[in-house]
């Protein structure tokens, strides 16, 4: 496509030069213009839209719930120090996570079973279930899947996760499969980005994207506070997304992908180290969440929307933002002390899905973007019911919005993901038709009870 565009640009330039020199007749000019129109039409045909046909999120069974009392009792029985338990209890109180969030069966064992077998069984329980449900719902035969992309940050088995799915469902031998690891909670959007790029190249194709984090082998057994926090925040879950570039699938698809913007601050040492896996002094491996995390998330978001803003914001908002930046830089009087204008993204988006990484993350983004409580309702309720399910949390949030009957034709949804590295990735989806709230999803069984009032605690 790039080479074709280059040739077209060269052809246009040469034609313009010839016309300016008066070396062609009016008839020849008309013929040349007709050829250019045909080329433009051809390029339009080559442009392939990416549609989100449907998606599904895993609903853990009730027996895997981990209410605070069970969490604390389990820690005590397993010999965790009193100081560590007290710290985790305080984190739990302020986490925004409720009693229904779940852990895999192996974590309920005493002591927790962190074997490779149990980790593989967690993948099978989560992904096998939702892949089967989605394929059955749309009557998609496994051999009709052309592209398969999975992401799981902390667990990378051999054979890979995509190989496990291919083996289970009998995908064909020439399927294009990729397994991503080590890319944090924002890897779900990275998987969508990769699938999108592959769909741009391979016409008439279906792509299946799998997003999850394996909880079983990643509990931290030491006493370093920054590494104890993930023990409290992360819970089991997963999502599978079916994408298509087939024109005929637009009639049945829910959304169309409009934009996907990726930001990576890995060259900044503070950003690079704010989510970091390493052993403590006793050799216990854990993921450390530094105090700089929220600051780096805010910086990554600002960088991300610098690119996204011009693509989605009306000109009135872009002009106000640009003027506020200019005003601060030229330092007229006390104006340099004023914060830059925050664009009103509600003029561009009907719904916001902010990664449910923790209460602090949601609060910070709500304040940064000047959103209202109802704008982040889906994120807060997802965190409360399911916990931080890593890369799949954005899809639980979209499930919530659909189950509430809030997503209508023409609505734009902004998914904002954060992850180690440090990364901020955004996806913009446009709803193709009104979403029926009676369609069964991970929220259907309890959506009538939400939203609920979550207790507030002082920091």
C-alpha cells in the first residue's frame, strides 16, 4: 500500500508539472484526470476497516471468591508476617475491590500451589471457556480463524498460549499466531494493534485476540511493601475478542475501530522502573509498584492524548488547548502559573473505559480529564466486582456499559490502558448499532445490583 501511494503521489506531481507547461491537450487532461479518479477509487477499496464482531469475558465460579476475611486468614495460615498482613489489610480496605473478586483454585490451597500444571489449568479454565462460548455464539468454525494473538505478561509457557488454543480447538496449520508476554496491563491494546495491522494486510480475515494474566504462580511471599500491593490488587479473569475486516461482517459487528494510539516512556528511567519485577533481598520474586506510578501514568496519558486529541477533538477544543499552551510558554504576567487547558473529551466520547488498575489510577484519570463520577462508573464497578484483571479489565468495563444498556448507535468509546514499561495505549471504537442489554455477558447475572456505593477511606 505504501509503495502504491508513493507511485500515485509521484504520478500526480508529474502530471501537475506537465499541465503547468501546457504540453497536453484538454482531451488528454480529461483522460489523465479520469485515470487519477480510478486510482483514488482503487485506493479506497484497498482501505480495510477493522470491525469488532463481538467479545466475551470470563465469569469465575462463586467458589473462587476471595473476601477480605478469607484473604487475611489465608495469609495468617500460610505464615505471612504480621506486619505484612497488616499492610495488605490496609491496602485491601482502600483498594476499591469488593468481596466477589476471585482467585484461581490453586491459590486457595494451603500453601498456594504455584506449579506449572496449575498455571496451565488456569489458562485452560479461563480461555478455553470463553473462546468456546464466543465461537459457539456466532457459529464460527475454528478453521475459519485466520489470525490468533494472545497476551499474558508474567507467564510464558512452552508450548505457547496460542499453541494451547490451536491444539484445543483444532485451528488450521497456516494460522498466523503470536503470543505476547512481559508487556503489562496495557498488552490488551497492543494485541488489538497487532491484530489490526495483520488485518490491514490480509484481506477477508478473522482475528481472535486473547487477553489475560495468570495469577496462580505470581504471588509474592516476601515482606517488601511495594511488592505486596499486587497480591491485593490482581485477580483472575480474561477476555476474547473477535475482529474482522470482511465487509459483510459489518452488518453483525458491534463496533468499528477508529483509532489506536500507543505511547511508550521506556526511555525515562523513572517510568521504566515504576512497575518492575525483581527479587527482594531474600530472593523472593515480586512485581514492585513504586510511588512514582501515578505520576508516570499521568505523564504517559498526557503524551498519548497529544497524538489522540487532534484525531478526535473538535477544532474548538484543539484551539483552546493550543492557546493555553502558547500562553503559558510566553509567560504573560501570572498566566504561566495557570495549568494548561484540559480539553473536554466528553464532546468526542460517550463512554470511557479506564484500566481498573486500582482506585488511585481511576481517581487520578478522573481528575486529570475532569470527568464526572458517572463517566468512570464502569471502571469503578469493574474494579469492585472483578478486581484488577490486568489487560482484560477494559473489556469487563465495556461489558458493564452494554449490560446497563448505555451503548447506542454512533457512540464512541475510549479505552485507556496503562502498563509496565511504562506504557499508555488508547483505542477508540464507534458503535455500529444499539447494543441490546439483554444479551448475556459477564455482568448479566448481577447488573441490577449496580452501581453500588463503595466505602471511602482516608489515605
